[in-house]
């Protein structure tokens, strides 16, 4: 497992052109008539990364920056809640599918992971009320488990602006091998299609350049 620090230039570079856990939901996104637009947009993004060797420009706003800044405090609060140490990790490649991997927020014990979100207050309150993990994050966590071989992942929502007893939400999601197998098939198909499009583009424009 990679020792690269998440968010560093080296971490961004190792992920170029690869399907990452946080975007698997885009790979499998579907509408009533077929795949969703987010799948095509993500494929175009990865095609550009493979052709240029550069990571796509990352959009950030004040809420995202705030969330990133709160993550260390969230990790400490989680460690205290579950009485376990979180070991940070960089990028973990999938064991059998090339060009894909995951960057969990931490390893917990021998079998677990943690995925930390520090959202806006409205989203945190929604999570407290529903007591559930949003579907897109379940997909992300399943891919993290597929890549690491871990058996469970704790979803954490943390908002220090809330009353103390409402700041930390923890929900354990257990590995679902049937769901993982379905995701693996979808990701493998997506990657094959992506590679073919890169070949088509490269061949077409190499021929034009030679003409």
C-alpha cells in the first residue's frame, strides 16, 4: 500500500488516467435509458489525463476546503469513539484490475477502513436524521474494500459546528462481495472502452499528422 500523502503532487500523479474509488459511482451511474452523463464526462476526463499525462484540474470551493481542514479533528474524534488508531495510507491499486485503485482515509485494525466526510451542516443533519450512508459513498467504500481486501468500512460524518453530542456520526458498512463483483465488471468494461477510445484518437490524429 502506498505511503504517498493524499493530496500531494505525487498522489495526484499516481492517479492520472485511473478510475478511483470516489468516482466509481460515476462509472456505474445509469438513467432509465442507459448510462448517465456523468459516466461519459468521467471517461472524457480520463482520456484527457492519459493523453496529456497530467491530472485533470480539480475544482475546489470554500466548503470543500473547510471539510479538508476539519478531517484531522474528525479522525481524532473517530479514534476516540471506537478506541482504535487510524493508519493513513496513500493510493492502493486494485489487486486484479489495472488502472484503478482507491485512497481510503485510513486503515483501522486488521479488517477495517474509515471514510471521513466533513460536509455542510444541512447535509450532516440529513445524515443524522436518516441514520444511513448515501448510496454514492457506499459505492466508494465498496471499491476501497475491493482494493484493500478489508471486510468493513466505517462511514464518518463530522461537523464541529453542531452540539457536541451531534458532531460525530459513525455507521459501519460491511463488505458485500456480490456488489463488489458487479462493480468490478462495470469498471473493467469502462476501462476497456476507455482504452479503445484512447487508441482510436491516437491512431486517427497520428495518421493526420503523418499525412
